[in-house]
C-alpha cells in the first residue's frame, strides 16, 4: 500500500488506525498516511478529498 497525503474538502470522518488514537478529520484538514497504514474508517458525513499516493522507500 502506497503512502498518501489527502486534503479533505467536504465532510467528516474518523480514522481508527490499528495502533494509536483515532484521527478526527473534517473539511480543510490535510492528513498524511504512511505506506502500509491500516485501520478502519467511520464516515460521519459524506467525504470528498483530493489526494496523492506515492511509493515511499
């Protein structure tokens, strides 16, 4: 799984990583996910995001 940087333009969600505290994400937030990030999404409002995925060695 590639690394990802995402800018959220609409909505509200929680990301529950396998390790660590949940991340509360709302419109205007920018979030970085390292390669092989795993967890569960809890979508509270429909989300729209612009994102870039890339290989990170």
